[in-house]
C-alpha cells in the first residue's frame, strides 16, 4: 500500500507541477513565501531571531487556532522575545 501511495503521489506531483509553476509565476500571492515554504529564511529575519526565541508548531488548522491564544498571552508577558510559528 505504501508503494502504491508513493507512486500515485509522484504521478500526481509530476502532472500538477506545470500548473503550480504557472500559478507561482503569474500570481503574486503564490510567489510570496515560496522560499520559506522550501526552508529558506531571509538573512534579515535570521538577524531578528538572534535574541531569545520560542517556537510554536501546530500540525493542523485546529491546533493553530488553539495555540493562538497561547501565543497572544506569551507575547503580552514577554514582548521582546521572538516567536516562530510553524505549521
């Protein structure tokens, strides 16, 4: 089953990639943050993160929504601490 899933995903990705590339080229909203989605972070953002920082990670939209009040309370208590929020 795992092999069938990998094969189907690979075929789907290969067939869909020209469409996704077209969207990235023609639409600004798809272009924003492409580097971050691929794991590249701008040097200016890294310089901001050299101080103390906390990383919040959520797997789903529900977890992100549940973690948001925690983030707000944390920023109120520690306003100078950098926060990384990933999904």
